[in-house]
């Protein structure tokens, strides 16, 4: 995979990586891992909300009226 960044993105990544004491590659890999983890977390939260809504549908309907 090739990651193409704008000059501004590359400079920001270089600066941030330097502040963290890691390579640009490691900083990018961390960002990818965090992005994937956030997506998984969002899916788990949505699934849990759906289960709660289904389990308490009658009560939620009564509260809404």
C-alpha cells in the first residue's frame, strides 16, 4: 500500500511523530489501529442500543406518547 499525503499532512505527521518520539510509519500505523478500533466500538454500541430498544420497546412507546 502507498499512502499519499498532501505536503501539509506530511508535515503535520512528521511533526506529531517527532513529538511522540516515533517514526512517521509508526504514527500512521497507530492512527489506522485507532480508526479501526473506533469503528468496532461504534458497531458494538449500536448493537447494544438496538438490544435495549428491543427489550424495552413497550415502555419506550408508552413514554413517547
